[in-house]
């Protein structure tokens, strides 16, 4: 963002998990709305774990979805096909196969917390979405996290130190408690201008309407 940029700026807080497909869909829809309305966003990503008890080895994604939501294999495949199509429309590639896995994301959230102090949180979030959904990488693994950090313009050695230090465990837990304490139980959850909460990927038209409302109230 340039200091001379005449476009208005709106603050948007997004509570999400890096293994939530609807979180990247929702962001892409939001980004589309921002472009259409010619508005800049001051984005801040906040941690949410879809599966905080997920063990280090993770779980087959289809098995996990069937166990967690009671869906059939056919329904699971239909959901994957739908996501792939939506992703294509939004310029994001979802790659699913029989070996796709769901993994623990607590380390990823710690790295994102550190990246915010470096001014590179958003690029890292995008790199993690791509690593997990497009490249089918295990974002619970340190080497994958460090590669994402480097792709986001961060020093991988500093990223390794940040993860090893444990300094970001407490801040992440604190943020998780804050948002759950404010009723957030599903993601993506977006807060526009510190005022309007929208949960789920609601589409660019809905986001554009909320953006216009926020700007009108600020005028």
C-alpha cells in the first residue's frame, strides 16, 4: 500500500485455519470484492484450529471427513469436485486425491504469529494455503513451514528460531481463547471494520455490500 494511494482502507480481521478450504475460497471472494469496489484492506489473520487434537501423523482426509461429519464417500467426492470448480473460478488450484491428509496446524499458527511481527503474515498465509491445498504438502512439518516462510519473503533461519523458541505458543493460545470467547466456532469468520461479523465463504457480492456499508458509515 502506497501512502499516496487514494483508495479507502478498511480493516478486516479473518479467523481461519490453513487446512480449511473455505477459508481460501472466502479470501479469494473477498479479494475479488475489494478489487471491484476499489478498496484496500488492512488484513489481519487470526488462529483457529479445526482439529486441535489431530496427532502428528495426521489422518486420511476422506476418512476424517466421513468420521467427523458422517458423510459418505460419494458425498466427500462431490464436495471435492465442487471445491475444485470453485477454486478454478477464483484462480486457486485445489488438488485432492485418495492420499490427501488432514494435519495438525498449531505450528503453522505459531509461525503466522511470528510472521506478523515481520510484516509478512499475509504472504505466509497465502504460501501455506498453496503448500497444503495445491502442492499437497504436510504443513505440520518444519521443513514445509520453512519453505513457505522463504516463499513469503521471510528468513527461513529466523523462522526456524521462532518456531523452536516456543515464544509464540502463548500468544496463539491467547488469540484462540479470545475469538472462541467471542462466539467464533466456525471459519472463515471475517470482521469488517471491527463491527460486522460474517461467517463462512459468503461470496464477493455479500462482501462488497458489507464493504460499502462500512465506508458509508465512515464517511
